[in-house]
C-alpha cells in the first residue's frame, strides 16, 4: 500500500499557514529523577481529539547501574499508550501482565474503573546501561467507557501497518490513515502514527478528523515556508489537507480524532467527566482499595498532597 503524493504548498501560502491553530512548547517535569517534556494538557488546550496527556521521555543515556523506576500508581478513566523509540521498559500491572516494551511495540493499557501499574528498567538493561527515548500519551475514554473493566493489549511491531515509499515511513499505531487500519481496539474514533521523513520528503496530513496534531520528536518540519523545530506540538484547525515537509529529516507523531463528548477533569493520574469520581478514586488509593501489582507490591507512589 503506497502513501499519497500531494504537492507541497508554495512558500507564503496563507491558507496553509493559517491551518496551524496553536504551537505548544512542552514544559519540563521531573518524575523521580527522570525528566519528561509535557505537551498536553497545556494552557488553553486540554485535548487533541481524545489525547489528554502527552509526554516525551528522554532521550537520555542511562549508565550501567542506572534505570527508570516509576513505582506502582493508579489510573482511572483513560488508556495509557506507551511508544518507545530507544530502550526497553518493563511494564507490570494489577491484572498480572508483565511485559517488556521494546522499540516499535505498543502497550495499550485501559484503566477504565481502575488499574495500577509500574514502569521500570529491566535488570539486563539496568546492568548494561541504555539510551531511553519515547512517548507516553493518555487517551481519555468516552463517558460510556469510563468505568469499563481494566484491560491490557500488547501489539508486536509486525502487527502494526507500516507504509513506506520515497523516503517516507508511517507506522500506524491506532486508527485508520492512508487506507490502512491498525488492529488495536479503541473506544473512540482516533488516529495515531509514528512517522519518519528523510530530508526532502513530503507527506499530507489527512483531513478526515476534526482535531489533528503533530508532535516533532526529532529534526524539523516545514509548513508553508515556516520551519518548526523538535520539541513542538503543532495543533491544526479543521479543514483541508496540508503538507508536511522537511529539509533536515524528521521523526514525529501524528495524533488526533473526533472531539470528546464533553470536558474532562484531570487530577494526578485520574481522568473523568465527574469530579466526584476523581474524589472517590483519591480516597480509594489513600485507603489501599486498588488492586496490587503482582511482583511489584513493596513500593507505591503515595497520593499527592495537592
């Protein structure tokens, strides 16, 4: 299956330039000695489609003996989506799943009414050291699915559609794009893809969905003559297709979907359409009512004070 070939807008094309609604510069956050760059939620923009949280972790070189240790913590009302560019992360959760996440493999964990998980560096990689780089996003669940039973899906790289031609590579993580469909089950209409463009390559951003964004992880993108560097989330207005180009080469995530069925409250690791539901989850975690993570039940992240 080939990718579409659409001419790039001419420099100074006002229509294409106006298609960018917002440029978000992520803010740095420390999650226990490990820095992330958080693009969503942002001031003035809570979600792009159902994507309500978007973190870039790394790139960081962890020396021998160092590792990531995100202790067990709870979630409700969302799906966590972990995508690794470099390194290996060990996922464990209260459903009993114990899964190494490697580059190109997808972890899609649906919290629903409640789940607990941890994310750590596996023993072999901790001993040898490794470069760690990737993206974790949260997808808010529609109201009809906020309290479903928790679930976990791990998808191998070979099961995810890969479209390549003319210096362009699109790994479709979820949803449907360019005539291909991912096998990943989703609760709402969305799209998510890992895209690599070689220098000089161009790719149209489909216009099927109302809300669309592009997060530049490496390199830079040019749109209507304007260049946008890595570490930026570009949010687009609804409308016609525009074309993403690059003179340097780029790696970026395409994300978005249809608008959510109303606003969401987000507090710590909890997402819900109801403030009362979040308060109940806070109380449940404080009183140890969530399930434990088998094989990782000696530590946990306590409920924040505020």
